C-alpha cells in the first residue's frame, strides 16, 4: 500500500514517479486524516493544538468542521494522481483512519485516550465526512473511523 499522510503533496509531479512505482504492485492507496488542530492557526504542535472533546465554544464547532472538510481536497488529490496511472480505478483508495482527535481528559476510562467521549459535534463531523467520501469522484474500498475498532 502507498501511504499519504496529511499535508503530503499527492498531486506534485515530483512524487508522481514514486507513486507510479508503488501503484504497479499495489491494490490500494491508503491515507489517514485526523481533525485535531483546533488552535485556530496558533500552533501546529500535536499536543498544544488539540481541543477538548466535551468543553468547547461555538467557534470550536466550526473549527472542527473546517479541519474535517480538508479531507475532501485530500481525497480528490489522491484520485487525480491515481487517475494518471490507473484510469480504470483498479486500485482502490483506503482512508484507513479519520475523525476528530482531542486532548486527554474526557475519556470514559481515565487515562485511556482511545475512549474519548463523542458528542453531537462528532456526529455532525462524521456525517459530513461520510458525505464527502460518498460523493467523491473515485471508488473507495474502506473508510474506518479512528478508534472505532481500537476500543474493546
């Protein structure tokens, strides 16, 4: 599988040769996207940028949705590169994890960061993301939400 992380320039010509070489032996291209930076542009630090899962103001609603909406351009960018080498879409796109990721403190079991409390905000985020996946131009194989299979 070929992995593209958030921020990867999937559509750059420089990476196209590497992508083509990987696609020659692949059956899927994989990407991961977490909407975690709710700092409103103040930082890109993984720890400092995270918001709270249950204590948030209205601006944080929109910031989370804005962060999540960026997956649309990521998915479309992947399909543009993949179309150059596989126009019939024999290779599928797998978004192996997606969803909001918050700072520790709102876990159902204190200390277990994989048990963050979901809210209506998360449900709206999930609906928006699933709509993006469903309406994107290519064929997807798999879109598991982050932590859905990670918790017992």
